[in-house]
């Protein structure tokens, strides 16, 4: 189970100088696991879907805990948003 986080920095990969975020909504109000971002621009709108995912990151030997009872953990699980879908629309999305 991934626990929800209270804040995040959403770096939209598709944003350029002519685009601005028009809408940002969580898919389910009570859960922060999925996020929809709509960015308007001169050529229409891009809609991105982001999901909160667990990802194992390697830990350097120097930073691993020195417990004698068990083997040190070579990986630490971190939670971060990852873009899963990207849709290009020919029309703009307006704030409701």
C-alpha cells in the first residue's frame, strides 16, 4: 500500500514556454495516487496522467545500516509521481 503524500512538485515534461497549466485534479478526491494535468497552448491542449509509484533505489554501502542480526538493505523504496499517459488535444481545456 502506498501512503499518500501531502505535497509534490509536478514537473510537467510536455510544458514549453507557450503552455500553461489550466487544470490539475486528483482522479479520486480522497486519494492522491493519480493526478490529471491539463496544459493549454497555442496548438491545443496536452493532458497528462501521473500516478504515484514505489521505486527501489540503490543505497551506497557507506549509508547502509550496520545491523549484526540481518543483512544490510541494498535498496530503499521511495514514492514518486511518474507520468503514465499523454494525450494531445486540438482544443483547449477551460477551468471549471
